[in-house]
């Protein structure tokens, strides 16, 4: 019993697209984590070490950074999934 999907060009296209998107998402997640981590670290230092911001207000700053980061991450994931689906749904013109 042979598998026609092994030689199906649309299946190969889908696998290649998936691989490219995974690499792109991995790069984004690493960059996002670095930026978010630095932003949180600087905020914590400004709030609790340097005492530039009142700790009661600082907690809300940290929560705001977390909410903003979560929103950006969720938006990116949803838009990437939609774009990937559109790419897969496109007819192969080759």
C-alpha cells in the first residue's frame, strides 16, 4: 500500500510552509521573551531597588507590562495562525 501524500506537491508545500512558520515563530518568541524580561527586570529595579516608583503603584506597572505583553503575544499567535491557514488554503499555482 503506497502513500500518495509522500509525493503530493501540496503536502510538501504544506510541510515546508509549516517549517518556515515554526522557525519564524521561534525567533519571535525568543526576541519577545528577551524584551519582556528586560522590561520587567528594569521595572523591578526601578520600583524596588532604586525606589523611583512607589511600590504600590509599581505593582500596577508590573501588571500593566504583563497584560500588554500577553495581549501582544496573543495577537501575534492568532494573526500568525490566520495567515498560515490562508497560505494553506491558497491554490498551488505551480
